[in-house]
């Protein structure tokens, strides 16, 4: 295992470019593939790219807020004390790796945005408390739990097909979550990963000579907002340093959250998670001035999301408008039979996810092809949908798109964790495939 990890880490350090260059390279790859496998011209592909370029603006802002509100909440005295207390239960590097994986899996299964932020924040707290733990593996372990998100409560594909009026309702009707999220095959896969991932991450711990640690004092300095107190005593200054303003604002936000949960149950979505993080951050920082200075520190890590997400939207535009995603899916359908169809659906979704890293967007692209094929082969449409969902979640492990918020929180580059994530990808892919084929 040590030699394997060392090999993949060296490969990633040497050949994996910065995530921005990665998305630029993907852009040209998709353009060339569109020219080869579809009837599109160069100008057509450029047009599809430009038309789609700004289609993820709302989602990009949501992801920026995932990072900013999560960071602000974590830098508050109350939350830091809570995470620190939990981190203090880890007594060794091995224990730290296991506990951060477990926490990340549970949080991601509840809600993907929640898991993505909490995992990285908890990993940083563990790095401050536990000596000699490999910081790269700690963050990779936190990110590895993200793989279960599409099999959990916030899975966009199972929730879409369970909603009245979804775009494929005429073909498959309404499929309840009892046949997708809570189906035996899906629960079995989640439980298997819950057991396997902590063990696997523990086995990937490098030798002492190859362990990369981080100075806890550096992490403390990064997390500490540059708080300042105005020396003047103007009405504006008194407002900026007023606890009453923060409390009243937070109470209003919390009142809405209570109303929301009473009327909708524990139905988390990205907006609600951000809303929760935002108003708890306002409350826990005490004054508007301290809150805003924490926001200023948090925004520094959001540049990757702001710049790169429009490029991914452009790639999605080329994949969908040119029909390239459908061509890829049809290629796997043509080599499938009733038994192998869920497996090849999973693999095709994993490949498409490199270019369309959005669960809902990917389902819109692949559903027409995969559902028609499933009906023709007599395969369960619920399992077909979940095969696409698991394929989408699977290759997120080595797709920098989703790692950006976690990497920004951790202060690492994609190449620092992708060697470990490659091993997780290979091992988890085996167990997900077995679950889809035999259960």
C-alpha cells in the first residue's frame, strides 16, 4: 500500500495541473471530441460553449457561500470550541483519519453541502490537535466521505424522480425514495462504504519519513480573523460593535428556519444549509464588525470557484447541445445486457461526470438514453437512476470541481490529495459495482 500511495502521489504531483488549467484542458478535449463524434463544426462547439458559459451563475454563488459561510461559522469562538472538543477525542493519527472519515460520511449522507464543509473544517481542527498526522491524507479522508452524497438525503437524481412533474415522468412515472435512497441495494452500498472507507484511509497512512504535517500554529493563525476595535465612538461605530444588532438579525434568520423545518420536515438543501451557516455565524461572532472581518478572511479562498465554475458550465453546454454526452451513453448501452446494464450505466456516468460535474445536469443529459435502454432491456428504472447517481458521485473523488471548497478551506492544492483519492476511487468503484450488479 505504501508503494502504491507513493506512486500515485508522485504521478499527481508531477502531472496534475492547477484546477484552472485542468478545466481549460477539459474544455479543449470536449471541443475535439465533439468534432470527432458529432456533426458539430468548430463554430458550433464554440457557440455551445459560449451559450452555456454563464448557466451556472446561481450555483456558483451557492458554492461560494458554502465556502464563506462555513469558514465564518468555523472561525467563531463557539463553533471552534465545539469542533475542537470533538477533535480532542482523537488520540493518534490513525484515530484522526478514521474519525474524520466517519464524520464526513455521515454529514455528506445527510446533505452534500453540509458534508463538504464540515469534513474539511473538522480535518483542520484535528490537524491542530493531533501530532504527526499526515495533513494531505486527513483532508483527502474528509473529502472521501463525499462519495455517498448521491445515495443520501440530498441526492439530486432520486429526489428529482420522486417529485411530481419531473421531466421524465411520462416515461417512468413517480419513483418514491423507498425504491432508490432506501432500496436494499443502495443502503447496502452506503453501509459498505461506511465500513470500508475508514479502514482504507487508515491503511493509506504513509510512513513517518513520508508524512507531511502542518504546524498547528499556522492553522490557528489562518483561522483567526483580524479583529479590530474602532477607537472612535460614533453612532456608526457603536452599531458595528453592537451585540444587539447581531442577535436581532440572527433571531430573524432562526425564526425562518424554525418555520421552514416545521412545514417541510428535515429537508435540507443547499440554500437552507447556507442560510443556517450564515445566521449562526452572525450570532456566534457577536458583533457585525467581527462577523464582517471573518467574511473578509473567508472570501480570500473563493477565487477558484468564481473563475472555474463558468468554464465547467461551458463544457456542460458543449456536452449537451452537441449531443456528445448522449453519444457516450449510447456507446455503453450498445455493449450492455440485462445483467451488465447497471454496471455500464455506472461507468458511463462516471466518465460523463468529468465533463458535466452536476448531478441534476448529468441526469438531464443521460436520462433519455438510459431510461429508454432500461425499458427495452427490462431493467429497473429505479436502479438505473441510482447507477447514474453513483457514477456521478464516484468520479467526484478525482474531479477537482467539487474539491475546490474543501481545498480552499484546507489551504491545499488538488495535487496534494488526489493521489490518495485515486486509491479510494479504485477501491470504492469495486464495491459500488458489486452492489449494483448483485443486490
